[in-house]
C-alpha cells in the first residue's frame, strides 16, 4: 500500500485541498481529523472536530482511542486500498497515524506550500483565527449527524402580526460551505419556517402557531414554538407528537441538526363540532 502524507500547520487549508491532492496523486482514500474518507463519503471514524476540548481533539485526530482506531483499521483492511492520503500538522503526526492504523511507512510527503500560494495560506490562517471556520472534505449531507448546525449566520425570528400568518421580521440566509466542485448551498430561514408550519398544521389538535424562533449554535439549532391547541386533546401527548414530527422533517429535509425543540402551549380554543 502506498501511503502519502499531506502536511501543514493547523488552519493552513489542508482539508480544503485534500481532494485536489488526492486526485492529483490518484488516491481514493483520505484520513483527516479522525475520519476515513473515500472520494466524498465518510467510511469510518469520528471527527476530532466533535471533541469538546483541544486535547480531546488532538487525541481523536491521532487515533489514541483504541476503539476509534480499530473501527478505522477494520475498514481499511476490508477495503484494501492501493493508496491512502494522511493529513497531519507535522511529519511526526502523519507517521504516528500510519503506525497507529497498522499502515506501511509513509512513501511520499506533500507539504501545503507545494500546493498553495503564501497569500492563500495566510488567508486560511486568518479565517481560522478570526472566524474559527473548519473544513471537512466531504459534502455537507454526509456530515449531518455530527456537524449540522455549523452555519455562518443565525436564523432569524418570525412574529405574528395581527390575525394573519406569521411574517418575517428580517430575511437572512444560513450558508454552509460544501467541499464539492458544485460549490455551496444556502437554506433560507423562511424555508425552515415553512417546513415547520406545514408539519405542525397537519397534526390534529393544533390550531395555529403564534411564535416561531430559531437560534444557531456550534452543534445544532434550537427551535422555540408557541402554539394554540384545540381543546379536548391530551396536551402532553400532542406536544410530544409535534416534537417528534418536526424534528424528523426538518432534519430530513435540511440536514440541520436540531439540538433542542421547545414547545409552549399558549392557549386553547374550542372548536364547534360539525354535524
């Protein structure tokens, strides 16, 4: 097996250029930040970017946790690839990962300076330092469960005006870069509301939404919804049903991860029976 190291300090743009380097070297498999990636799909592993501390992140990236290392090793044995590209911040890190995963020695080393201009590296470092942005070399939908919610702009607030439907207070879009030659995608905050409204209003026992708010966090979004319910339904059971259905539909349709979905029954209305 041919093992190629792609080396550069943290934040210099290695992950951003990983597929480019892999393609130029004729390599299908990439190891980056604890993940085993083939082409543009995560095959195995857990990303270091999930860890809550910097030390934990380093340990994850170095495959210090044996269960993590074993899960990736077994997938490599199963795939038996001709070559693998390992990303690391130093020669020693790349060699250590190769040894931990039972791979042969590193046959070739490519440095970030070989594939990126100095101004590009400096721009990447500035972005990491000032904005804390990270890149993972797979499409966004492949990393939904682990990384959804890492969006650049917060979703905005909707409020009911008068007796009409909810109106948008301010229109913004949430944007998430996708490492793909297709570029990036955007999801309008109004689209999130429309999914929620359609789901909620098709549940028996709901009269209307009176308030809707979404906040973005580092590991997902938090949704707050105030509702008017119809008298006669079990409120607790109805709210649990709404939570389950809204969570499922929003995550299914947008790839956003819902960290919390807070519902408040603000009132009840009595519906006259139609004979």
